[in-house]
C-alpha cells in the first residue's frame, strides 16, 4: 500500500490545546518506519497549515461555533490534500488534531468518488448542529455536516451537496450523545452501535452486521475515522473528552483487524491524541500500538 501521511495540528474544534501536537508526537515515535516495516510505501506530506487565532476571537466569525473561520480554512486545505492523494492512488492517513478534521477528510474523498461509506469509531456522534450543540465545539459537528446537517459554511465545504448519505454512515462505540444527536439518528435511520451494544452483542457480531449492510449496498470503499476516546477513559487519559465505560483494547483491536482484512478501508483518520494530558506515555504508547496493529492487516 502507498500511504500519504497528512498531519493536521488543529485544536480549535475541541478548544483545548495539546491535541494539535498529536501528529508530531506520532512522527517522533517513527510512525513512518513502523508502517514501512509492514511493507508499505510511506510519504509524509507534513502538516496542513493552521492559522494562529487569538482566544478572544473564537466567536468572531460565528456566535455559537468556536473558531469557525480557521476550521473551515484547515478543512478546505485538508480536503484538497486528501483528494489529491486519492486521485494519485494513495491511501490518506490523516493524523489529528481534533475530530473537526473529519469533515475535510470526508469531503476530499467524496470529491474523488461519492460511492463510499464512513465508519466513525467514537464515544460521541459528532452529528450536532449549532442549534443542538451545548458547547459550540465544532469537533462535535463534522459528521453531521458531511451528511448535510448544519450551517452552509460546513455543509458546502469543498463542494455543494452532501458528502456521504446518512444510510452509509456507521457510528461505533457511541455512549455520550446529546439529545439532538439521538433525535437525528432516529429520524434519519443512521446506523449507530453503542458501546453497550458492542458489549451485549459482541464486536464480531457488530462487524458482521456492518459488512452485511455494506454488501447489500455493494459498497467497496470505506473511510475509517477513528477517535481514541472510543476506548474506556481509564485506558486513554491522554485525550480531551474521555468517557467511561468505553470499548476495551481487545474490542478495538478486533475491529481494526477486521477492517484491515476486509480490504474495504481506503482512507483513515486517527484523532484526539492529547499526550499533554497524560502524565505517562501510556496513551501515546497505545496509539502507536494500535496504528502498528492496524497496518499489519492493510495490504
């Protein structure tokens, strides 16, 4: 596999510094070499430029969405980088940064080919709008915007029109949903599997259900957007929005192995590492372990 590493040193979506250092923390652990050890060609494209903004300006562009102008700029640039990677036949591996970057990734993929699904592995739904978001943090909105829900500045990023159909979205590991997100999942029949369902049904059963639905739709391309807060908060202290009662490391590893072996995943985000919040290197160690594990199975 030919991989393009794309770093996105962005914290504006979560409004908590430290997560912007994630790409360079992973590089410092020789991520490129780890991936090359599995036979992949790796080309590091560096980091997407992120304009420095003053905290006093966080609501200057929108009254209820923090740093919206800067987030739009970053995602436009990311969408173009992902699009170019896909057009050249490369696998974009986008390193966050916070999860607001997911809109840029999905938009770039959709510009290349709109026949794809998104598997969004996260403790949160990230399908809020300005009206339903209690925080105004845009990292809680990218997946909703990609499906066409929210303000036009986000829903029309890169090009007008929805980027991914709601029925082609699969949220796995959600356990901290806002009321508006619960309503949207219900009204739009979005495929969502809570951590409780993962626990009761088993991750193998959940993945079989996802594959059956993908096969029914004849979908051969998947974008995997992986947020480390899908894992139980006790195991990932180095993330900005940890949630208890999350997935176990074994469950996550099964999911990643299964997706790797499926040959369906053609692009990936890896987000929300904030090693500054971890007094040890445990979270960073785990992130490297998961990336190493994942790309063992990608061919």
